[in-house]
C-alpha cells in the first residue's frame, strides 16, 4: 500500500462526476488500501478517489469510532432526515473551514469491495463525513455549500 499525493483544488478532476465501479478486483482492494494510507497520513476522516486523481465512485470514511473504516462504492442515499450545521474542512482545501448544513441522519446503500450490497446507517458527525465524501463522487465540493467561513481559532471548540 502507498500514500498518494492529494489532488488540490482547483484540479478539474475534483469537479467531475465519477464513474461507477463495475469491476471488483484486486486493483480495487489495492486502491482502497492506498486511500486508507493516504487518509491516515493526512489526518483526514475521509477521502474520495477523485482526491487522488481517480474519477471513480469510491470513498472511505473513518472518524475513529466503533464503525471502523466505512467503504463507499457506488453509494446512494436511500433515506435521510433532520438537519445539522457544523464546521467542515477538506484535504483538497488545506486550512479552509466553513459551516455546512447536512442531513443529521442518512441511510446509504453501497457496495463493499467484494461487490456485495450493504446498507449503512449513520448520524451526527459520521453522517456529515459520509455526505461530504459522497458529494465528492458527484464532483460537488463543500465550498459550494459553505454558509459561513470560519477562522482557525473558531474551530478549537469544534475540534476538541
Ligand atoms: Zn473533501
């Protein structure tokens, strides 16, 4: 596995809708491993494939809780409710943070690395991270949803 270079805004791959994954093979497993290493190396809570230059519907989320690493492949939101507003950042926009509103709860249908359908339920911060990564797969960046940009000192309480 390897740490990959993060693609920074404004690279056009970040704003292009990704292609669906159709082949679930060793290459996909290796890519997921590389994405995990890259996310951890950069202290991220999630990473989408376009952020390492690959325009495919693959993302991972790991907020360091009991869910472990969630793999999202061709994911679709099948249910959502509630609303949360909170600070968000993105590895492709270093040092930029803003308040974004998201659904508070999501139910997502996704594939795992073996091509099996899985349903994931999440709320709060995990739901936020999943929605942020899923947006990447459609070429949507968090900056298009920021209601208010935040200074780093505003974030201290939010980041604990
Ligand atoms: Zn991002």
